[in-house]
C-alpha cells in the first residue's frame, strides 16, 4: 500500500498501454526501453550495471528494497538505469550492511521509479509483444502527452550508448574489498609476476575487475575508443572485452580495434557486449532478441554440460553468420538455443554472452576466468621457450 504522502506516477508504453501507480525515488520524467529482470536478489547490482544504460528495469520479484543499499554492492559509481518499476517497495530496510534505503538512494541519484502497478501483467505483455520504449513521470500525468514523448524517443536497435558509460581516462584497477568478495582459491601460480590484462571498457562491471584481480591479474582499464596500438603498447598478457549497453553493431571503433587485436594472437576474453563485439570482429552479425535474457537462472551449455548463469542482454550473435572456418559455438542458451559462447578455432580467444562474475548469482561459470589466466600462462611459457 502507498504511504499517505505518496506522489502519483504514470507509466506509458510506446503502444499506448498505461499504468498508474506511485512514485519512489526521484520525481520527474524518465524515458527508456522497458525490460524485465527475473532475479530474486541483486537489485543494486542491476541498478548500477552499465549494461542497463538507456533502460527502465521492471523487477518481477514482488518487493524491492528489503536490504537497502550499500557502497560495496555498486557495480559502477552510480545507478545506470533510466528508471525502475516495482510491485511494492520496502521503506524500512533491514540488513547489517545497509547504509541507505532504496527510495532515498534513487532520489539522491535522480532516478525515477514507479510502484503499486501490476508487474505480473506488465511482464506478460513484454514477453508477448517484446521490449519497447516507455516513460515514467510524476510531472506529466496526461497519458497522451507522455505517450508523445515516448514515441519520439530512439529505439534501442541502432543505438550506441557506450560513450555514456566508458571511462574517460586510463586507470589501473585497485579494490581493497577483494578478500570480502573472494569465493574460490583457484588462482594460478604466476611466478610472482602478475598477468597484465588490458580491459577495453564498454561499460565494465566492477565485479569483473575484482574477479580478474583475484586470479592474479594486474588490470589496466582503457576507454572504449582506445586504438589497438596503444593497447599493445602496454605489452599485455591478455585483453579483456567488457560488457556494455546498446546495439553492439554500432560500436564500430571497438569492432575494428578487436579485429586488429586478433592479429596479435594474444589471449582475448569477452563477456556480454564484449562477446558480441568479438563476434562482429570474427565476421558474424548480431540481432535483437524479442525481450532479451535478464535473470540469475539461465541454463547454458553444450554437449551434455550445463551451467546455470546470470544473463543480461538484448542482442545475440546470429549463429548462421559465424564463420565456421574461424570460430565455433561453445555454449548455447538452453531455453531458446541462442548463442551463449564462442571460441576461435586456432587462437586463445573466447567469449560468453552471460556473466560469470555475477554476485549475487550462480558461480558455475567462474572457471572462465581461470581459463583466461591459463591461456595467458601458456602464452607466457611459449614466449619464454621461443626466446631461449
């Protein structure tokens, strides 16, 4: 039930469907693509994941905000979503790590939200008709007026959002909270010399950087438009292609850079958008899914091996466009058989569509970081043999 001082809010979809509820977070108007996330936990990770830039996230779990928010669970320095939709909001969180309530956090960061609507009906609608633009507003309560703004907004297909989330400067990742996030002890002996990894930032999540660092990597994060020559000047042991928002086909600089980096024959690992960009660099194409995959329990695998994975993406690689002479499919999403992983046939290059770093989330796929480090170790040993 809304509080006695709750502010009315309006949600309008691009097809004219309307929902009236109550405001939580900031007042004002937010317009973006409405997508749903089925995770039962991890709302702060979702809200701060740069891959959600340009989107309004509908949470299917019936109550949001129970554990509040805290600085450790942020995947970037601020919420990246345009807005949030929930069935019910917890106004008084209960968790020893909580430092702020979710409504106050969103208000502080100027992110509007709406609650008190039938989120089950809205989720069913998106599943049936596909993700579409929508608008949340506390200042525009006239349905026709808000619909006009929603319909004028650009659609996600063809939209490049990487420039909004990539780092403006080069930095080396350093995080004193790594021990608190550690959930395995499989780091490979690097002989006292850390593996240098250059991470191309299309909208990287902090926990990806944490996982790389926990496996003995010195991570240098560079802007998405960094030329391949500059990346190779760091003499990296490996190159990481990060997650990110928008249509991967529009990130032409990143695709061209990745094509050039493939010529170096260095180990390359991509996640989510990095997976899609690698696909383009290998000669494949991507397409937009009807409503995408966003949740913590997506099965992925191949040849009778299954991983339960966390996923968050709107686009996928077209399997028929992947050059069979160069690359092969390593994983499929077992719900709809879309491509969930690829690997190069002769180079130490691979990628996955899902998120092995997700926390909260299943850890079935954490071995991929180990696999990346093993590829760098093998490349280092090969280089040593050649020199000797």
